[in-house]
């Protein structure tokens, strides 16, 4: 039996390059798998060791210049796949 989806917002599949500024301020470029109103899932490209659950990161898309930077917290890390971040309301 499958566990029900507990997500608050619908996920939208979308490929985009995302810059993640990880502690202690190291930029990592990854690809986004999907997004929702509350967060993103990012393919790690082998960089999942760059973050851990609870880390505060900054994310922004590289799809256009001057994209806003959003603070987020890492909420899940999937070895060999990537990590999920949830936006922090400021």
C-alpha cells in the first residue's frame, strides 16, 4: 500500500539550473527536478554531500539575470539523487 502524499502544495516538473549557496558560502550549480509554492527538489549531480538536513541555503535560478535569491532549509537528502529544500518565509 502506498503512503499518501503529505505535501501541502502541488509539485510542478520543470528543468532549470539552480545556484545553491551552501554553508559556509560555497556555490554549487545543480539541476532542478520540480518545484512547488513551498520548495524545490534539486538533482545533486553527486553534490548531495555539500548539504545536510537542517542547513540554511540560498537558492536562485540561472534562467535569467538578476533572479531573486531565496533562503531555504534543506529538509531531505536522498543519496545518489539529490535534496529537497523548503523556502523560509522572511
